[in-house]
C-alpha cells in the first residue's frame, strides 16, 4: 500500500505527488553573516532520528508548500500544515 500524505487543500494523496525539500526549522543567516555561517547553512545538515518537520511541495497537486511532521524512522506522518499559513499566523515552522 502506498504512503499517503493528507494535503490540507487536496485531501489524502500518494506521497509520489510530493517533493521533499528539507528541514523546516533551518534558519537562513543574515545577508551580512560570515562565510562560516553561510557554509553551515548551505552544506551542513543534521540527520535526525524520530519526529522531524520538513518542507514538502505538492508538485503534482495544488502546488502549495507544506510543512510535514513525520518520523524519520517509521515514516509515519504526524501532521501536515500549509507553510504559507504557518508563517502568516506566526505559527512556528
């Protein structure tokens, strides 16, 4: 059985309709940050075990950016929310 992601706009859809884009908690450095800060931001990533928030793009559906909270061990999805609405409402990514 295919894994499903419950898009807040389209309903439950197969994971193949989505593209994963990375850590939703990553904070972009200030434009004038030093080279070390930019190097860390661009190249260094954690590989978390357990629940993790990630940006996913519903590329074959509504084309919205979503924040998907999933377990990186079991791949179980614990929650999905619209990334733009999360930012507008002051909700932490």
